[in-house]
């Protein structure tokens, strides 16, 4: 908090990190020698649809604009219960809001146990109390509150419960409403310094437009750009002749009656438990295993997580193997890696949100004319329905970093 306060006051910029994952496998070239955009206060490191780490540079002005707009929409400053990782914009923004409001946040750590979360909430002292959750967390707290009136009373004590990171189902919204929980659906990302649209309506001076079916955002909370990648910055932050600067989200959406509805993703990224998971990166990891050279990752709906990964593997001896390492392994008689082994390898590389929950096998992967997997046909063949994240536009056009908060 001290370092953040200094950065917001114009001091040294900070890079929040997860101290449990600071080995070389998660590092990128963001460091003390990185060429930061002028005015950078915080760098948020996250992954885009390619799985390559991206670093988003945010100014103090953008972070403050987001925090002040949030408090204005919620009815005033208050105290935040922090139950999300502080190295992500969703968690960090709660610290920024606390710094701007001059309040002390309360931290919840350890495994997410609803009883423990609400016990921590009882330590809050401010007149106004806020919390930000992802839908899977909300669902678990609602499960508790629906069977325990004392827990429900503690949960109702929050003046606002922000929920973002993925779509909030109508079922969850109805359950929260029935309990009298002050739910607010939040839409935003690292590039907008956190949530900038609440319940479909812009907060502060945020602007929303739809161009070519894509949601684009403008306003004082926009990031300065990507660290060390001017091409990516210029591709996704566009400036109109009027001087207005817009961010291309890569989300599909529509404006109905002035309210934003996000209808899907335009790239092959799913949001699982509030965390971005690149299906391409999952494939890259699993295809290195014996017997998985042609594996394809699909997104499937999940009641609690929003979406999860499902793997499809070709088992035909006549299928074309594209992985030379696997071809050599097969020739040497190496056994095909099990589904459990594939899951552990993915967990180690990408985290629990990317762990697959199901596996299907086919004789051969159906392919399009350009030899890319036919995702629609593959999903239908496996009885999964349409894939959750089939590209609607070339991924070369939309390949960016996104964290919703």
C-alpha cells in the first residue's frame, strides 16, 4: 500500500507480482530496465489470446479516474474487502480505491471458503462496505447464504458486491436479488484500469461504441499502452482525427437502449473463474505430450466457472501427426500420456483455471481448407455444441491482453 501510494503521487512505478509464481517460466521482459511510457504508475502483467505475457502501463490519473468513478456510482467511498489477487487489475483496483478514499482495506487470504470470507467481513469498520468477486466466488457465498440466515445478513451488509471477470448468469442474479444482495455487474479490463461499465451503463466519463460488432471503449481510465510493444499498442489503442482515443476490446457486443450487452468473445480466449485462459496456449502445452500431437482445446459452459477447457484428441493410427517429437516417441513405443497427466502439465504451466474438465477422442481432427481445425464441426462431433470461443475475426487482428474487473 505504501508503494502504491507513492506511485499514485508521482513516485516510482510498481509492478505487482504473485510471489508464488516468480520463477523464470512466468517472467517476461518487464523489469527495471524496461522502457516504460511516460507517466506510468503501475504495470499490470497479464496474458492475451496468444498466451504471450503482455504488460499494461497505467497512469496514476487513469487509476484515480477509475476509482473515483466507481465510488461515485456506488454512492461514496468506503472500505474494501480484498478477496482477489492484487497482481490483477481487479484486485489492485480495490487497493487504489482504498488509497484514494483514505480507508484501510481488509484482506482475505488463503483458500476461498465462504464462511471464512464472511467472518473476515465482520472485521470491517467503515460505514460503507464493498467487495469485488468473480461469479464462481459469488455462487459459493450464495450457496452458504441460502442455508444460513446469519451468513446472509453479513453478505447483505455490503453496500455493493461487484461481480465481473465473466458473464454473470441470470440464475445468479436472481438468487442474489432474492437474498437482498446489492449486486453490481462490472465490465472492464486491465486496459481500462478496471471496471468501467456497471450493469450495462458507463461510469464516470467512459464512452462506449460498437464498431464492426466489436465493443470499443474511451475515457480517462484508458491505459497508456503496452510496455515494449508499440505495434500492439497502435493496433489496439486507436486515435480518431478528433483526438479521442479508443480501446478495441475484442469483445462482441451491442448497445440496446443505451445499455451495453457483451455477447461473446472475438478471439480464442475463454474466461474461467475470472481468469483468461488461452485455448491456443493450452494446445501448445498439451501437444508436447506423447499421443497428444493433434489435440484441440475447446471452451465449454460451466455453471460455477463460466467456462472450462475440454480437450479433443485424435487416436487414429492414420491421422497426420504434426508434432515431430511425438512421432519419434510413438516410433520408440512411448505410451500415450494420460488425461490426468495432461491436466497436471497444464496446471503447472497455466494454473488451475486452465485445467481441462473433459476429454473426447476422435479418429481424426476435421480440418478447414487451410488445414486449421474445424472447431464447429469438431464440437458437434463430440456432442459439445458450438465452441465457446470460435474466432469471429482473424486472431491476427485481435490478439490482446484482457482482464475483466
